[in-house]
């Protein structure tokens, strides 16, 4: 197994055919980026991108923070809509919270989920 790894998340996402998750249980066995403790997504989204279904993670907590752009996160069961508008804006939510999202302008977002559990997301 590797002891040190460096690189560029944009390249990793490109090599995974656009899959934006760069750390988690689903990464190759011999990689330092494989983890059952945490998942990290490095995602560039275009204005108008959205999550077409309402989803929740059964157990994992989620932290989403904005590097640049503007994103709206919708929590229908909580009757809440949170907009990330400026660099550093974030939102965190617990497992079991239904959500969806819409990108209001081209955006770079980092999402952190913990723990990294196979089949933890449900579509509602």
C-alpha cells in the first residue's frame, strides 16, 4: 500500500469518468484514499445542475461547503431551503434527513460524509 500520495482532485475525477467522490469505502483497495471513516466529494457543477430525486443517507452525516459559485440545498421535510452564496458557506446535516439540491451558478463544492458506509443512501 502507498505511504504517500499527491495529485490533483480534478485529475482523479477525470480518470474516474467524472465520478466526483475522491475518498471513501468505494476507492481501490491499495489506495491511501480508501476509507470507511469518511467520504469526500470534489465536484464542479454547472448552473442548472440538480439532484432530480430526494435522497437521504441512512446513517452518515454530511457537510457541504462552497469553494465558489452558488448552490441551493432543499430539505423538504424540514421546510428549509439553504443557499450557499459565498466562499466558505457550509451546511451540515444528520443521517436520515431528506434533501436535494440545485446549482444556481457554476460552482465548486466539497462534500464530506462520515462514516463511509456501502449502500447508505436511500431514494425517497
